[in-house]
């Protein structure tokens, strides 16, 4: 059996009675990014990308979902449900299908990227469209879980955090040491909470740099955002469930939580694809956008930095329409000068 539960079972809340539901998640690449480093004013071999889009459903959500679904099955749940901006629904639907469980997903109408919605549909999820935002959908999902006896598998589920912390263990193994700085997008804030938990359990303490979209930055302003707006749909969240965990990660590590504009995110998104060969979804690029923002003012932190890229670029293919490709057309058999 492969997957992160098998690899890290001694550090996870599982027993011999836990039925392991896995798709072979984890063990994602850590790629050196010297062009990002140069753009941030840093030396070579100082910036690395943790490519979580290499997980089975294309996002970091699989790390927590393998454990959440396994524990739901152990507890005798007949189904699972979640609210989602897209990636959680795709992952929940896939792992529920693997487990033979019903899956119901609450999605904010018209605000889920096509790539993510198609995954939930094809994995057989029952979809509830909510005429509202993610935060409102999450309230509805929580209430439904209470009345229907389903397991809620959003990041409020502690097993999600436990599974996601394993990415920190991997980074320590891949680098052979702890990074000095950890850059990560922040939406519902479960992932920054999980990484910090994993680092602390390993006896390390990199500075945690969380990045929110400027139009959805409640942790920066200190107050919830009623109508969050950003093209980075995965972090379009105005009231993070793991608010306290994110603030603790920031304060305990001596890090920061900042914001980047949609323009910053798009620039980093394109830079990663065209200069580093890494195609991530826009929300993922917020981590690199944050590093580059600090670099523009000469404030990029020294030492080794890891930037987490949370999802694959094919999750949100519509964004590429914002960029005009250079196309030259010729007749078949014609000559072209390169």
C-alpha cells in the first residue's frame, strides 16, 4: 500500500482498525527555482517550489482527504459532504468514490473553476449550488452534516489538518534541513495551520509567510470580508475557518500574513509557467507573488525559502484566456523562418 498514511502512520491518528482509503497521494516534488530567486533579488539555490498539484486530484487537498475519508469510513459514516471553492469538492468526491461513500458538495453558484467542477461531476458528487459565497455554503454544509449524519470534510475536520501536516515532513526530508522561510497562499487557512503543526512536531520553526488576495484578505485587515473578490478562486474566502491557527503560525514563527493584488498573482502565475516550467493555478501563485513583492522592496528574507504551489494549472484553464498567444499561421507544406 502506498500513500501518505502508510508512509507517516506513526505520526498520524490511525490504528490497525482504520480502513486506509488512498490514491497514492503525497511525495510531491520540491523543485529549485533559481529564476524566481533572481527576480526576488536572492542568490541561486535559495528558493524551492513544493508542487502540490502533483497529488492525484491535482491539489494539496488530497493530503487531508485521504485521512478524513479513512476516518469517516472507520466511524461508520454513510457519506461525506463539504463546501468548496473547487479543490475540496474534487478531492472529496474522488476519495469518497474510492471508499464507496456518498458525497454531497455545496458550491457557490458560478464561482467554481470549470476544471474543478468537472472533477466533482465525474467522480459522482451530488452538487448543491448555493446562491451566495463560500462562507455561506460552509454554514449550510455544517448544518446538513448535523442533520444527516454525514462526515463534514472541510478543514474544520481535524483529520484534514493531520493529513496536510505531512507536507512539512516531506520538505524536511527533501531539503535535508528545515527551510528558513515558508511562503504559502491563505484562503480558509487550514494549510498554513497544518504546515506549522508539522514543523513544530518536527522541532523546527521556519518563518511562516501567508499570502491572501487583496480583495479577500480578512487576516490582513483583522475583520471578516463579507463579499470577497479575487480571480484566485481557491482563496476567495472572507471568513477563514482556521483563523486562529493562521495567526498562531504567523506569531509563533515570527512571520507575517500579507496581501497581493490580482495583478501580482497573474504576473507570478505567468512567470512560473514561462520561466520555471511550472503551471499552477492562480491561487497557488500567491505564494510566489508574495516573495516577489517583498523582493521589489529589498525585503525578501535571506536563507532558504519554500513556496507552496497548492494546485495544478489545469484546475482553472479559463484564466489562460487572459493571455494572448503568439500564433503564426502557414499553409500546409509552407516554409517558416524561426
